[in-house]
C-alpha cells in the first residue's frame, strides 16, 4: 500500500509458484518472500530491489507436503538484511535451516522429525535464531542457535498442533498452539529454563488440520493471538475467527468473524 492505495504486482508467474508463502520486511521496508514451487519441487526466494524483484532458488529437488494447510515455510530477516528460512523436508524428515550472506546460501539441519512437519522462526533481542518445530507426533520442540550450534528442548510431548513463536524484549520465548486432545488454545512461555502453559480458550472439537494461530507481542509485552476455530456443524463445518489478548492486564477473548 503506497500513499493509502493498495498496489498489486506479479512476483513469479512461472508454473505452480507461491505455495506456502512466507513474508518478512527488512529495516529499509523492503519485502522478502520465500515460497514453494510445487510443479518443480523447489523452494524459491524473492526480494524487492530498486530495479525490481530478484527471484532465485534456495533448494531444488525437494518435496514439501502441501497438506495440512498450515505454513510449512517460515522466514525472517536479520538486522543486516540477510534472509533466514526454515522448513520441514518431507523427503528426508529433517527440519532444515538456510541463511544467505551475499550470494551464498548456507545449509544446515536442526533435528529429525516425523511426517507432516511445520516450522516457525523468530529472532531474539540479541540476534539469536529461535525455531519452533512441530510434526505428526504431536510434539513441540524449541531450538535456538548459539555459538555451539543448535540447543533443542521439548516444550510439549504430544497432542500439540503446529504453532507460532515470538520473543519478547527480555528474551522470554512465547508460543501459541492448540492442545488437540483437550480442545484448547495454549499460551506457553519459556524463561529461565522453565516452561509454563496457560489456557487461553476452550474450544469446540476442531479440525486442527485447518485451524491456524497467529502470535504477536506489543511494545509493552502484551500478547496478541488470532486463531480460527473450525467446528463441525452437522454434515459440514464452520470457521470462527477469534482474537485474544492479555495486554489490558487480564485475558480477553473476542469473536471477530
């Protein structure tokens, strides 16, 4: 949106492009995209440059399962403008991390998963990369990249959906995810080596393959969540968009649509 008006452009129209798109904006307010091109089995990266969109290949000959509907690719941009991309490789079963400095993509693996994995990433205040990993086992694992490599710990052992992650100014890790057995939305905080979980909302029995959650932190440390509650109604199903926050000091849940 420029000057109050929306501007739409085509970034990549070659074949089956744009599946599982992730977007991040750098400190110069320039957008960066990471996405899967299903017909060719490649992950691509696009960045808006002064002369137009620069589009390139991050990894070729890769298979990402496009079901369920949660994003399988997550991207963030560091303070220097370098892209960081994480995804679950359904062919190898590894959570994979790639970052680019200059024109060179550096490849590393984080941890082995089971089927149908999804990743979410966020930077900490000191620049460390945090990754939330979820897979078909229902476990949630948190990984942080330090000088000695990846440190991995299990946050939830089972019955968790893919979730969202954010890091506050004090370095505490915030995670939002569904407990698929108890039918509830969880807010999980990791600080000082301990994890605490709070129930945000009790839900109707859901189709968690289609229910996503978004997480953001405000400047005061308040937590903001958006999520879809997909409920079965007779022979069909219906979706309700909800918003929850604790920014006013007490938890408030609102039905948006």
